[in-house]
């Protein structure tokens, strides 16, 4: 499907590397600062749905995705506001429905799957939820990602290597519950939305050779899809409390 991709070179690598480096330095610095005060940490993971928007391709569907992450956040009394950092693995992408084929009536689909490492720095506002120690919250964060690998049913491996943008950035919106299990342990149920503000791929406008038996060439519009992923997450939060005597 893709011709002429060898002529494409991204100019954004340098800037995005500096952005990710700044995020990592901020994460390390924040973790060092937290060692002198109360903080919480934990792990979480779950499933979600990935979506992308392609021009002139209205049959894109939702891709089932998986994710996992570790996080650290401030937890000083009364713990109604927190700064957090989160490092994790997330799948992005979409699915293309092609209708039914010669497969006993089953639908045929093609997938674009991107396995991304993600770093999020953000803040949460928390509210008491009735039972002692349980809270609900909402938050927002700035997110940087790097594409570790990808699998596309629409592009050859050579085309993927050129079309895929490795460095991405976006924002994360989340809301969730922390339910009290003990003084130092809480369960987490979270819903988050991750819209990207940079494109995952760039495929230029091109004219394809005529299909066998046809005299007309086919023009494919420029494609620059961005990711939007909705994730449902469960996890555990552990409190490290510092008491001054």
C-alpha cells in the first residue's frame, strides 16, 4: 500500500528526546524529595480501548488494549491533594473492520498495535468517600511516550520503520476510587483517558499503481493518525508514613 516512505525523515526526534529526558530527571528528583516526607506508591493495570482517526477511512474500530504501571505520589496529611509520577507500559492503536470474507461468515479485521513506554507527571484532587480512609479523586497529567515496538496488518515492516513516530506526547485525565483496606494499604479502581497531542504515524499523500485489470491509478490521502485510549485500571496503593517525634 505504501510507496515512497523512504523519503520521509522526522525532525522531531531531538526535541522529544529532550522532553522525555526532562521528565525522567523530574521523576528522579521528585522521588528523592519524597524520601523526607510521607508518600504512597503502588502498582496497577488493566484493559482498555484504543482509537485512531484516519482520513477517508470510516471503518476504524476500537482495539482492545492492555496496560500496567508503577506510581509514586505525595501523601501528607490530610491527603486531599497529591503530586504523582507514573511509569508504565501501554498499548495504543486501532482496528480496521473489513466485513465478512471466506471465513465461514466471520468478520475480518486488521490491527495497528503500538507497544509504548509511558511516563506521566501530574496532580490529583481527592475527596472523602464516606467510609474512613476511602476517597475519590480526579487528576490531570502531562505524558511522554516512546514506541518500543509495533505490529501493523496494513504496513510492511520496512514501511512501519519509517512511518511510525517513536516519540509522542499528550495529556492524561483520570478519575477513580481509593478504598481503605488498612492503615497502609488501599485498593484502586480508576478510569483514565489518554489523548495524544502528537501523531503516532505519518504517511504522505501518494498515488498507487493501477490494480491488475484497471487503467486508473488510485490516490491515497495523507494520513497522520493520533491515539486516543480509554483505560480501566485496578491496583494497590501502599502508604509510607513519616512521623516526626
